[in-house]
């Protein structure tokens, strides 16, 4: 009866299991491993993003935020602050002035500085300049 609700490709994993709860736990353990692999894949994609592979900074940041959302959905934790510094580390002309000013403000304000959300940070960059290649 349990197998009637499961794809044939998973029957091997459910051999000798008759209790629905045990079948669920077995399938959950299989798919849980896939979540780890998915998270690792998304994180690798996020790390490989480079702003100058996109025609606009908006395209880059949209892709970055999309992957970040997927990463959070997979259960992997990545702080927004880490993402902000990652983005800044990849910014070159014409955005290096923005990045260096941002760092200067952090240093000048010290403990009083409140890190913006990733969304606020991205909005700030997008308001500045949309075309990377100009």
C-alpha cells in the first residue's frame, strides 16, 4: 500500500518497510541529503557571480538576491552582512567609490553603524548607476 503512492524508482529504499511513518522517515532522509547538495550548489553559484558578467548592475543584484533567497529556502544560513561584503569585494569601476565610501562610513561610525539589510544595500547601489559598462 505504501509503495502505491511512491514512484517506482524509490521502491528499493522502502523494501521491508510496512509502517507509513518509517517510510516517511526513510524518504525524508534521502531527500534531506539532496537539500544539502542543493544548498551547496546554490552557494557555489552565488560565489561564482561576477557583476561584469551582466549587462547591468540591476541584473547582477537581481540574480544575487534570487540565489540568496533560494539558499535561505534550502536551509543554509548566510548572513546578509556577509553577502553585502561579498558584493562589495566584487565591485570595481565605476562602483569602487561607493564601496570605499561605505567602508569609510562603517569605520568612522564604529559601534554606532547599523548595517543595512541586503535589500536596502542593493537598492542603494541600483539608485546610483544602472549600467556597469558605461
